[in-house]
C-alpha cells in the first residue's frame, strides 16, 4: 500500500515537473514589398538564429509560456515582438515585417506588425482579445480600452469615437470596406431598430484574426468614406506545416476550428471556424432570457496559396445568421410594460467573400489586388400580441433593410532609394440598398470611386513626412441626384526628438456618404419627397501627439485633436446627422449642418512583460453642433470625459498559468432630449421637447469587469478555463428614457447588470 502511494506521488510530481515544449517559427519580410529577408538575425529570449533563403526561421523545443522575439537586419529597423504566448499542441507562427531605414533607430517594441498610420492608431492582437476582460472575443470591445473611445451601449459593440456617432465608424476586412459584420445589430438600441455599424456579437470569430488596427482620426490617404474611426480586421493564415484544432464552449457559443496544409507537398493552407450560439441551444430547449429567444450561428474561413516569385493568393469568407424573438405575455395581468403585450421578431443575415492577390515586382515594388463582396439583410416586425384578431395580422412597425457592396481595389507600392516610398491605388464600390416600403425610395444603387496617392519622404535627420491625396467621386442612381466630387488632402509629420521621444502632427480632410435612410426619407405626399441630392458629410481633422518610450517596454502618449464638421445632413427643425444612430428619419435635409469636436487624450501602456501588463487611458473632450440659427448646442455623444484602466497579472506554476485581468470604465454620460409627457400621453408614444435638443445629461457610466483564467499544458494539447464577469459591481448604468404607454409614465431604461460568462477552450 505504501509503495503504491509513493509511486502515485512520484508520478504526479513528474507530471508537474515536466517541461512541455512547442515550436515558434515564422517569416521575416520587407514591410513595403513583402519580399523575404534571408540572413536576418532572429532571437527568441536567449536563443539566437538566422533566417534561411526564404526568410524563414524556426525554434524547436521552446518551453510553453510567454516569450519575446527580436528581429534585426542590416538597413532595417530592429523589431521587438512582445506578448508571444506559446501553448502545447499549437505552434506559434509569426509574420514579421521590417521597415527599411538608412539611420540607426531605437528598436521598435510592438505587439503586432507595423501600424498603417503615423498617428491615432492602435494595434489589436487576437491574443489580447482573448486575454482582456469581458471582450466577448471581439476586437471592437477591446477598443473601449483606448483613449476617447466609448461603447454606445453595453449590449453591442457600436463605438462612440471622440464624441462622434457610431454611424461615422467604418468596418474593413483585409483593408476593404464591408457592410456591418455583426450579429443582432439592434441590440440595446432605443427604438429596437438595427444600427449601421454595431451589434451584439462580431460574426468573424477571433480564431481567424491576425493583428487588426483601429484608427480614430486623420487617416492616411488610403482610408476613405469614414469620419470617426476605422476597424480594419486582418485574417491570419492557417498553419502550413501541420494540422491543428480548437474547440471552445461558453455562453457566447460553441466554436470548432481547424487549420493545416492542403498537402505535405504544398505550403497552401486552410483555416475554418464554425460557431453556434449557446443561447440558441437553450432556446431550442425552451429557455429564454427575459422573454427573448436569442440565436446566432456563423462560419468563416481563409484559404492561402503561395505563388511563385514571392506572390500570394488568398480566398476568404464569412457568413452568419441571427434572430431575436420576443413573445407577448398572454396573461394581461402580468404585463408591466407596453412591450409585454406585443410580439417582436428580428432577423439578420450577413455574408462576405473575397480574393486578394499579392505580386512582387522586382526588389522595390509590389502590387496588391483585392475583390470583396459583402451583403446583409435585416428585418424587424412589431406585432400586437393577439394575432387571432384580423386587425393585428399586419405589423404595427415593419423595418427591413437589404444592403450589398461589391468593391475592387488595387494598390501599387514602390520604395525609392533613401527611404522615400510611393503608394498609389484606387477603390471602386458598387452599392445596393433596399428599404421598407415606408421610405420614399425602396431601392437605390450607387457608385463610389476613390483613387488615392501617398508619398512618404525623409525631410531631415529624424524627420519624416507623409503627404497624400484622396479623391472621392460618388453618384446615386435616382432622379434629381447629381455626381459629388471631393479632393481630400492628407499629411503627417513625424519628428524623432531623441531615441525614445517623438512628436507627430497630422491633418486630413475626410468625407462619408449619408445613410440610405437619409436619401430616402419620406416627408411629403408631393413628388419632392426624399433627399437624393445629399452629398457626403465632411470634416477637417487635426491631431498632434507626443510619445515617450521607457526602458521597461512601456510608453506614455499624449494626443490633442480638433475635428471641424461641415456639409452634414441637417435641416431647420434641429435635426443633425451628427446625433443619429438608428432612428427613422422623415424630414427634408440639406448639407447645411456643422459641428466641432476637440479633446486631449493620454495613454500609458505597458505591454505584457514579466507576467504583468497595464493600460491607463483617459480623455477630456467636447462634441457640439450648430443649429440652423447658428446656436452651438451640446451633441448627443458629448460625454465630456472617458477613463479606462486595463491590466492583468499572470502566475506560472509548472505547466499551469493563472491569469487575473480587469478593466474599469468610467465615462461621462451621453445626452438625450427631454420627453414631453403630456404630448406622449396624447399620442401614446414617446414625444420629445424638440425645442430643447439634448438638454439632459445621463449620469456618469461606471463598469468594472473581471476575467480569471487557468491555462494548462499537456504533451499534445492545452486547455483554458475562463470566467468573465462583466459589470462585476452590478452597477445600474442609465441607457435612455422613453414613454411607456402601458404605465403612462416616463421610464429610465438601465443597461446590463452583472453578466457571467464561463468558457472552456481546448487546443490540440
């Protein structure tokens, strides 16, 4: 008996003492041309090596855990990649891009690849998305940790960027604009109608994401048709040497992912993920949440085919369907709100597919070609609960939207001697919109052509300029619509004051086309209804920043910005598109609106190093607009301040890693227009005091989140058990006010309380 116990004790200790290993490998390429860099020096912690003739490197037998990769090459800036997580059962494959330079610069410490802009840009890695607290594995929710960024509401990922409407943000996939890529796009909205740029869950699974970039002002010339922000999601390639699998179960859903090479003789690879919502499984068993049956599922993939002479072809796609059904309470004695006596049926379908091709042209040039199609279809019907009565057979409210985009894109990059670089290209987009019959135009087709050019040139030692021009030509195929043309200059200047300090100044004129609902607004019984001649809204962006890097892989950045809006769709009754989210518009509009946003932001960030990371960010800002009479009013999203603390600590014990992560948000409350109680009673719906626009300010928003995880490594697989607690304090933050026709009073709607999300992840 004693011998058995001793053997069991010894075996347990051997398991925990065993050091599990895996592989770190990847490629080193020129950031401008994409060509491989042979003989580059690569160091992983204290292990060194060089790349082969194909620019590839490989480290075998690396212990699981956190690592730092340093890559250098003559004539290029040294790059240090932090936050590399290696787990057993999965290889870690890095795609490193080095920037050419003729000067000796301090090494650049990053969590991803080279950012696409000098200023106002943040990298978001897939690993951060899975580490930060309460992200729901969504890069847009990670962005709420950044200075000047706030969620429009708890239930969705729509973002208010520097006091701008979420409608001013653009989603991109592989560098090309797509339709709203989110499930449940009506989540948390006042009218329960779908939004244009947000939703409850991102359709694209984190399993497919590489490093994405979030830009929030003074964009480079290649970014057009956006005013506030751009979420540029990038896809990673599947493992091209061995097959790997991931399975995950949690409140968000059940995920299954597979990746690997098509054959042993080829470097072509695939990566595919399918997800079905956990709430959908509960709904199938008759379990709902507050009377709502919420379901969604999605499929996404990325196929990669290396070509001869360094070229590459990829084919990718994603698709998802979601629904939210609220059934009326049949027992009228249990009704508490007006909604309880009605049925609400919401459905959403979204899909996107594309092809990208990269063709190196000599040692200094590369041509990138992309073709992307995306589309969505949403419907929302609001019925009286008693469907046996003929007068209730048709919905009281019927909102439907069909939107599709087809975009072709070509970009040519050329690097001159002496670090000068030229980037020229174009985007051509064909868009189709179909709206509910209540609008003046049910169908609309439009075209958008955006050529651009950008030149990066060193002006003096430590000073680099980026000068660009974006042109926009748009045409709506409707009577009375005319062609709109804009020339949008862009410029940025970066001054490296010293090895660890730099100042950046940037400017851009930006424009964005109106929503289809604004073109098609029905407000008259005459033939003059609709606003087909609306042109794009425009804004001047100015930004200036100072950044200081410290020796412990942390930095401090302070940035000031000024945004001057003009040509905004507006009218004399007080409407301005700057304050719009999802409400139906039925008014005559012209490009007469103006607005002004300005603010000061500060961010201190320490990347994960020595088992600890932290980001503290905050901003003070103002968001106002001018009325038709020239009066300056506070805008809907003028919260005045944002503050975020994001941080965490890891504890390693043998083959286990414990992680404790937190995020604390403190935001100024948004604004709303007072409700006219007597008029609402008479009309049996919410009626506003339109002569007091956005005169009320909601209380400040406070929400602490917590994520605790345990990672275990075994010989051929690893697991992660995690618990997320969104709003761990249960704070009852204010969302909006509305008039309830059943209670006959004004109700202040609250945002989400404590939301626990338990998940288990298995990688092998």
